């Protein structure tokens, strides 16, 4: 987005422009993310400019919190006009009209859009893997691989998960939850093939979307957002170990993004661990964020250490916070001495 805001052709084009941000949370928590300053730069054109974004309601409520790290995000939300897009099932009049137009669809529980794409059927198939009782191996394997891809997105990773990592992480799910089943890596590969193709009864919808990655040329995956929303709504916990296993070998920018996601989910221990990993790789935003977390936890001396390191590397926000911290300390010491 910063490249777009700084593009001369974009800034000087005489026509009105609509900037569409699908899944706004991925732009807010990316590195660098959408900030009030960047939003101002995007809309500073002489011609009319409108920024439109989509965001799940539960994710919106989650990102509006978050103390100091959520300051810029809250500012973005405060400058936005929110339009709530509820399903037709939330309005009896709309639901009745939808039922008249689509008499072949069972709209007793779900809205029209959900039923048209077959989302409830796909969600039910995914959830069968966590049902009690005896399962088919194929259903257990399907649930394991989809859960891994869903959680990859839930922890804040913006990149597709490579197929090999899906099998690796799904292997851990299988070993813990389905140890009584003889599920092989070939079974998991078959489950991935099933998950990336339309599910019978769910229209053209797939549990995971695939794209080709390069170097090497392998498939990477992102989850169907409806499944992500369902797991968040159900408060299905992300296993503690997953945050660290899914970031093994990640660069500092990814670590900082995932740490931010952990912060907004209230996982401060995980946040601190990930930020220390990113800060140790020289990432100044992570150093700054770690200082914020430490200050919030009542550790101003440790916060000072990380803000000083970031300030030494030229981070303006760290310089500002460090100055405020030192001024507060001087004021406190002056009051004590009097």
C-alpha cells in the first residue's frame, strides 16, 4: 500500500478511484500495516478517492482493543464508516423474501448467501472430524489438514502455507488427537486434495484455496474465511505449541505480525516470546512493540532497554516513548526527593 500511495500515476490520475481492501485485518497487521498516516496518503489525491474494506465482525471487535499496540488500528476504525452486512437470516422480512426467490433452498437456519455457496455443508463436514465416536480415517485426516490451514491464518500469517508444512503440522494434530487411527502422510496428502476441491453439496466452495508458489514450485494454501470465522466464533483455542511450530524459520517481519495477532488475542506470554525472536533478528518494530508489552506488564526498565535499542537504530516511535519514559522517571524522582 505504501508503494501505491507513493505512486505518481496514482496520485495525479484525474479519475475517481476506489481502493478495495479485502480482509482488512491482513492489511492492518501486516508489516508495514495500514496506519492513519498511510490512509491519509492514500486519500490525498486531488480526485475523489474512496477506500472500501471488508472485515469480519468478531475480528473488528478483537482489533479495537489491545492497549498501546492497538492505537493506530483504533484510529483507523474511528475514521471509518461502518456498514454491518448481516445475513438474511437476521431479518425475518429479508429471509422470507429470499425463501420465495429460492424455494429449493432450506433457509430455516442459514442466510441466503451462506446457502448459495454451500458454506454450512462444508462447515459441517469439517466439524465431523472433531465429533465424538468412531470416525472414518478420511474424515479425521480432512479435519486435521483444514484445521492447520485455518490456524495458519488465525495466528496472523499472511502468506499461504506450503503443502509440506500442512502435512508436517497436521501430522502433529493426528498424533495427539487421532492416535488410535492409522493415518499416514499419504492419507494427509489425499485429504489436502479433497480440501482444495469443491465439496459435494457445497457448490464451488472449497475448504482451502490453492495457489502455486515458486522456488520451488509447490502449492500453498489459504482457508475459506467462513471456516476461520466459525472457529473464532466457537472460541476453538489455537494450541500453544502451534504459534511456535508454525513460525519456525519465519523471518522477523512474519514473527512481528504473528506476535501482534497473539497480543490481540490476549496471549501475552506468546506475544513476548515471538517479539523477542523478531527483535533478536534486528527488527526495530518488534523491539518497539516488545517495549510496549513490557511497559504494560509493569517492567519499565526492560521496556527502556528495548526502546533504547530501537532508538539507536533510528526508530522514531521508540525515541518518543523512550523520551516520555525518561521524563516520567525524572518527574517521579523529583517528587520523591521533595
